[in-house]
């Protein structure tokens, strides 16, 4: 057994446990604790720095920044939570520069599937999605009246536990060569 294979297995197991813990927490609480998101980022960057020197540290930091920036606009529009941005930064730092695009691609697909399944099972409220779609394509739609009738953004029924999608994206990006 080569050292590279062993390191890959250890990385997959540790990242999987971390992503699973955050996914379960997000599913139950609809929020992500800083000690797991920022702690995961700190550990990922420390390991990258210890194993790859400054180059490894910069690789993880750059990948984390790109990954975190991917959710920055949705966060500013209150469509994603701060914990999702921090978890995605940490996942990017874990995945590294060579796999960050795979991470974002797989995460996006997993998020789409998750949202569709949750809508079909009535685990999330579809009214906000319908409102945004109508705002985008129906010029006759009364946007103010539609927005006033929406459920609160703080309701658990309006939030998709996106940590699940981030975790799936991370694991698939680490698994794919």
C-alpha cells in the first residue's frame, strides 16, 4: 500500500466525518456552528501548510477563497447562510486548487437534487421560489403584493440544509481523480 493511497483514505474518512457532522447539524438546526466550520477551515489550512509548506497553504487558501466566493452573492441576497459560506470555504481548503471546480460542480448538482426532492416531499416551502421565478419572467406580476404574502425567511420551511450538498460535493470531488 502506497503512502499516497493511505493519505487519500485518511483524508476521505476525516472529511466524510466532518461533512456528515455538519450535514446532520444543518438538517436538525438549519444552522452551522462556527466551531465546526471555522475549525474545519483552520485544520485544513494547517494540514496543507504542514504537508505542503507555503505552497500547500496558499493552494488551500486560494481554493477556499474561490469556493467561499461562490456563495457570497447568495449570502448577500440572504439566500444562503453565513455557515454555508464558511463551510464551503473549508471544503475548498480541503479539496485544494486542483479540485475546487469539481467541488463547486458536484455541490451545485447535489444542491439542485436536494432542493427538488425537498420540494416534492414538502419539506421546504416553494412559495419563495415561485415568487422569484414570476419576478424574473412575468412583467404583469405584482412584486410588492407577492413579496408581502411570502413566509418569513427565518422559517425552517424556507431553508434548504445546504451543508448536505456541500458535503456530497466535497466527497465526490475528493473521490474523482
